[in-house]
C-alpha cells in the first residue's frame, strides 16, 4: 500500500482476565501505531514511565497490547516485540498483526463466526463473465449485462461445521456521451463461515489452508490482501497483517474452476481432509517454481518429495509395502499412464532413480551410470515437477482425463514444451 494507516491514541497492557478495559488499573501511555501493509507494523510508545517494564507480560503470557485511538476506535495488537528503547522515554515495537474494532485478550477466544478474504488473483481463477454479445440479423449488436451481486461461485462444507464459499460481486458505472460506455469491475472474495464461533488462531488456520489450495489451483503462490471478520454479535472487525506479494501465473490456472465448477466442493473437502500430509508437498512444488540459478539441490528436493508423496498416499493401497524407489516411480507412472503430460515427458524410472541416488545419497558416480547432469538434470527436474503436479491432482480425486484438461494451456504445458525444445 502506498499510504500507511496511522493510529494515534492511548496504549496499555491488559490485565489477564479483564473483560472490559478499566484503564485506571493499567499503565497507560500515548503512542502511534503505523500500519504499512507490506512492511512490518510499528508501534511507538512515548514517555513510558519508569516502572513500565513491570507491566510487560512474562514469556509465559502472550504479548497483547490494547489501544484506544483518538477517534474512539478499539484496537488489539498481537505478537508485539520490543525492538528499541530510548531511556524509557520511547519504546518501539514490531507487531505481528492488529485487530481493528475490538479489545481481544486471547487469540483463542471463540468469537469469530465468519471471515471474508480477498486475494489479488482469485478473480482470475473463478472469473464469471458478465457480458453476453449477440449480433442480430440487421447487424445490430445486443449486449446483455448480468448485474447480480453476491453470486456464489463455489460452495463447500468442510468438517461438517465450516462452510467455504466464493462470492462474485461487481462494481460498475456507465455514461452516455455520444455513445454508450460501461465499466464493470469484478470484486471476487472468499468467505469462511463457522456454525460454532472459532478463535482467531483457528480462523487463521482455515484461511491459510484455503490460501494453499488457491496457490495450487492457480499454480502460483497466493496470499490474502484483506481479511474482514464477523463476530458472534454480528459486529465486524478488520485484521491488519503484513501483506505478502502473490506470484503471477503463467497461462491458465492448473485446476480450472470453469471446467470443474461442479466438482470444486468435493475437491475442496478432499484438500482439507488430507491437508496436513499434502501441504508440505505442495509448498515444495511451488517453492521450486522458479530458479534464479539452478543447482542439484532443486532436483534432489523434488525427487525426495516424490518418494514422500508415494509413501503417504499410494503405498499399501493394494496391500503391498513398496520399498524400492524405482518401483515407486513405476507405480506412479502406471497410475497416470493416460495423462498426456506424463507420456510427453517420457520419464525413465531408471534414470530418475540413479540420479536421485547420486544427488541425495552422494553415492560414487560409478555406482549410478544412468545418472544425468547439467542440462539433462534440469530437464529431469522439470519432469519431476510435472509428475508431482499430476500426482497431487490424482490425490484430489481427478481422473486421468480430467488431469489432461487441467494441464492444457497451464504452466505444466509450458514446461513440457520447454522440455521438448
């Protein structure tokens, strides 16, 4: 964000168990909270009293700071840690995140009933066309505009008491000045609703899980840009956090919403059910998306992740306990034998196995005559990425034919074309 948000007011450490602020029982100081968005948030406390350090919570208590701004807004600060002190006349803190609109003593207090989250590329994943153009026999063009707001793009139930959905809202304007002009802007957001109120920490966990899902679906790391929370008394508060930059996508999304809109709820439910086991694999896949300077560690990490994926999701499905890496790769290739991306890669299980042994086990070169190096190793690394992406789609319940639809015009197809060249 270009312009920081500045909160001038009074700040203090709340007493544990306090339900409403009784500031006369606390050490109050004036100060300024500055929220930069994409940089660390800073709290400056001025003219702190000599015994102020005695009010600072011990390591056994969460670092929570309450505030009341000059215009009467209540603010809760979490994860504050002191970075500078000047003779106890000014204390400077860096802050993990802010809850704007309430005094909250603990991240575990169960008061959140809904969260509305915005992502910069969510609209790219589940864009809903608003304009239909038809040409009549007399060659007049008729435009039909869909102006419905808050259309549900996807809607899934998770864990029986959590609902995750996508909303497509619009902002539009038009004018008639020698002709008709209109401008329509999509305002797409994700909602997470809870049957029973959740704590802030648990709510953030659900947001993180959906963020990882969206990252895989788009095949580029995605982070929220804003979070609005509805509390169990129907009031709304805003979570202010350090905004990370989302990555741009190449071509179309991998898990295409338009092609699988009816299946998205089941895919989301599957994602949440296997999240603990699957998310580290997905993060590694996306982490190795770009290479500033390729080295053998990029290959070694993906080769090992394939091994971990097999052991977590495929091994023993038919009652057999597979121990050999070569056998694991052959089984994965067999499961995906009708996926065009896999057949185009022409993955040789022997070459992949011996290369993996060389660069992860550091075995002597003579022990692995089929191991590759240099540009061939870079190509093999790309093949591992393609295989791993298709394996994850398989894990989420997509058939080989559906995986073909996913790969078409996506970054996976781009990678395959690069390998072919």
